[in-house]
């Protein structure tokens, strides 16, 4: 399960970090910690003081949560800091965790993290919908909002996911290299969510 949020800097940065320790999975499920990692990827590096300005939380709280994230390898100290004003940076462009695990503790923690991330996704999407009246017409018409019901095998669903990722990958470099962005390019969040819809009878024969 990937959580996609690409960073602003760090061309040689690893593409993803994979969390498999239940303690790390539970630690990352905290809303402020997810926000801090996302902000470091899009606007970092920055200090705890700047994190407080961006999130509306206290400097002490941001500093504490950044240290927890560092403990599990999601962030690290960036070069150039002095004393308490040390900057932090994300360690990877994306966060991944298991979709399935035989280890009950890992499975439970991974599912809890997926739920927390989904809640964050839809909170942000709802906020975007509430504010889209402020957008120029071309952006309002270009935005996507809808759903599709398909009948797929597990293999087809997995293949569909890989196909979507291949379509998006050519645009990733623009996040870390502003020179690659064409005129008029702005940050766009794309959610990829596909699930077996258990609310719809599929008349599958046993």
C-alpha cells in the first residue's frame, strides 16, 4: 500500500521507504506525523519552527513528532542546521506498507494505517471540493471527480494499478526538478483507490 507524496528536493533520494514494523506503522498513523512527512516532501527541508508555522501546532509538538518520525526512518536531519534550529528532510519520496501479512500484528497495524491515510485523503479532497469555486475555469474543467464499477479478477486489478503507475511515473521528476515543469504546471494530487465492493451482489457462483 503506497502513500504518494513526492518531495520538492533530493534528486538522489530513495523513491520509497517500506514500513513493516508494527511500531513504525502505528507511529506513522498519527495525523500530524503524516502531515509533517507530506510537507517535508513538498516544501522541505525545514525546521520545527517552520513546521509549527505550516501546521498551526506548537514548536515543541512538531519537534517531538519529527523525532518520532526520525526514529522510524521517515525523516532525518538535513545539513546546514545549528543547535535547535536544525532542519529536517524526508528520507524518501513515498511511503509503502504491506497490503497483506501473515503476521497478525503487522496486518492489524497496516490496516489501521491504511484507514488513517484514507481519512486524510478524503479530508483533503473534501477541502479541495469546498474551495474549488475559487479556481479558474480551465482547472475546474480539468479536475476529475467520479467513480467506475468494473468486474475484474485480482490479476486484472493488479495490472490496472501497474498501468496507472506507469502513466504517472513520467511526471514524477517534475516535483524534484522545477526546470522540467511546463508553463502553467501546478501541484495536483491524484488519488488511486480501488476496492472489492462488498455492498454490491455480484451473483458469483460458489
